[in-house]
C-alpha cells in the first residue's frame, strides 16, 4: 500500500497543457476513481504516476509527486523500480504472445526470479488473486491469446500483481469488456481494496460509485473536485461536477 | 458484365499470365535438367571440357557462404533495426537515415561487388574466394536486414511495449524478452526470403568469389556458387553437356531456395500456432 501525493502537477504535450496544477492525496489502501469527459487528463494523470507519460514525444511534467514520501519525478529515480511498485492495466487487455504461465511469470523473471518452484507459486498466487485460477488451472501452457477479452484483462491484472506492487493504476479497465466480464473486474477492485492503493479511470459513473472510496472529477486538465465518493455523487460542491453527473455537460 | 466482374477478370488474367511465364521457365529448366539427371551430380566435381560434371563444391559453397553471410549480417542488421525502432530519437535525421538505408538496397549488386573487390582483393590482397564472396553477400544483405527488421519490429503493437515497461522492464529487457520473441515468426519468415535472395546472387560474387572451385572448401579457396556456375556454364561452358549441366544447376538452386522459403514459412507458422495467434485473436 502506498500513499500518493500530487502537488501542483502540470503536464504539457508540446504546447498543449493536458494537466493543470493538480494537487491531490490518496490514502494508502483506498480506491480513487477519476471521472470526467474525454480528453480531460485522467489518463495523463495515471501515466504521471508510473512516468509512462514521458514516452510521449515532447511531454513535460512540472510539480511534485510523492509516493510514500519519495519524490518520483526526481531525475535519479529508478524507473524500473518505480514501475514495479506502481502496476498498471490498460483499456485494451495486453497479452504477450506467450503462454498463460509465461505472461504472469514475465515480471518476476524480469526481476531475477529463476527458481521454477518459486515462479510457480507466484503465478498460482497471482492468478488466484485475479480470480482467474479456476478457469486456467491445468492449462497454464496454453497461449494467452486463446483467452476471452475478460479473461485476458484478469490475466493482465495477475501479471501486474505478480511483481508485488503497492499501487495499481487502471486505465478504463472495463471499457472494452462485456457487462459480465466488467462486473468481475469490479468485484476484483473491491477485493483488492485495503491491500493495494488503486486509481481507476472510468467513464462509467455507476462503476465509480460502486468501487471507489474517493472520486475525483477532472475537466480540461483541472481537478475540479475530489471527495468521498458518496459525497461527490449525492452532494457535489461544484456546479460543474453536478452538471457532469447529471448529464448536462457538453 | 458488371464493373466489378470486369476488373476481376482483368486482374485474374494478368495473374495467370505472370504465373504462366514463371512456370514456363521452370519447365524449360526441368526439361533440360532432368533429361540426363543423375544424383551423382550432387557429389561430383565439375568438369571443364568433358561431360558428366557435378556441382558438389558449388552446392557446398552456396550453402556455406549464404549461411556465414547471414551470421555476419543478421545480428548487425537487427541491432540497427532495434536501435531504429526503440532507441532512435524522433528526429528528422533518423528519418533520413532510414531513407538512406532503403536507398542502399537499390544500389546494383555489381557495385557492391566492385567495392568489396577493391577493398579486400585489391586492398588487402585476398584471393577471389569464399571469404571475399561471403563478405560481399553480408554487405549486400545488411541494409535489407536493417530495413525489414525495423519494419517487422514496428509492427509489434506499441501497447505490448508499454505493458512490459509498466511492469518495470528496462528498454533492453523489453527488446530481448518481448519485442524480439514477439517478432520472431515474422523475422524467420523474412530470413527465408533473405536466404533465397542471397543464394540467387551473381553480380556481386563474380568479382569476389570467382568462377572457380578449389579442391577442398576453405575461407581462401575459390568460391563459385550455384547461381554463378549457372551463369558461367550458360555463357562460356565448354563441356558437351553444358545445356544440361546449366539446367540441372538451376533446378538445384530453385529447389534449395524454395526449400528455404517454405521451411521458414512452416517454422514461423508452427511458432504462431503454438502461441494461439490466428486461432482466436480476441479482445
């Protein structure tokens, strides 16, 4: 579990300002949902936290981001270590063109785990945590590409969990899935609460209401409002939040 | 006739004509080549003035030189390809570098042959040999590997790369453990074509490997290949059965190149089948 603090974070892509002076705090072990219209900077905010944002050409980040008190934007930060501590799953499930086992073992192997018994234990544990074990046990040598979209997303989660992260970033993890698969991912998020700090970007307001402890509303790169989820959904303080939640936006 | 049908007929007709031309050439080769075929031609040495010569040294030279040339050029070319796709800055000069590499491929092979001749044979005093020919083939192959390798690597979806980085992989780990394995089937497929192209090379080899064979294989032994032998026998062969020897050489060459291309394809398809790609690429 990691405590995350952002202090006046701004991001530019060339001359376009994607994130504008965002400050927020996330309590360890809680789930923060980020909502807002398309292009409001939600994904950018996530990608600052594992510094994937720097892969975008001409991206520039200003401000301070602290994870457990360490400034992760400092130039001497070990990116590999940071990304090991802050896992991420994406909108479209990413399966590597290997077996189910090798997908989950990818991370631990990167970080030097070679012992087959140890690897097996980690793979089994991670698949159980991602609620995929019962569907794939005995088929671990089969290609990951044979799984359904929802299974592949849970596989991606298992792969992220296998490196023992403290926080997990989820960028619209259910938007490419059918309702049943989406519901299973939601259950998992609720289940992971308390063990991991989770930031989830979603366009599905009900989902945000169901899974999160806190909700932040972003608009045009600004964090308009952040509060307990029940408060945001029942009594938003800002007019713009209310307008967005009631569908009177844009 | 409907418009779509007419174009279908035109394109199908052109395809048939093109295939017929290729088949005609193969038939000509088969007619002359199989006429006096004997398997001992594969194990005998060529004869300059008598009939019944074989192509054993040419066969060994072709296979060994192409293999060695691939061993030199494939790793170096792939290193360039990896640098181009995963390390090069998004700058204008990198774009130009790519264009130059593509341009290199249209330099006539004979020019490459002459440059290698000037450097190795004229400059360093190497004989016309297996060695000089191998280097010429490697030089010829290098830009092709770099360009094709870069194309294949850039076709690996970017989200795989991000997925790997997000797990804490470094860039070089991502290349070794994900990009290259993911691209492996396509790379093997390209290796087959690359092998075929090099095996059929003549112009770059006439000046470097020569048109003779030695009594045994060696780096500095004369390095005539099948393709060069075919050309030599067709144009200057003085043996009574020159027509047959040339055709048989051509047939063997066609067989091993087709074998390389098909073998590479099968190998790549097997890897893909194991990965379940194409079976159900869902989500």
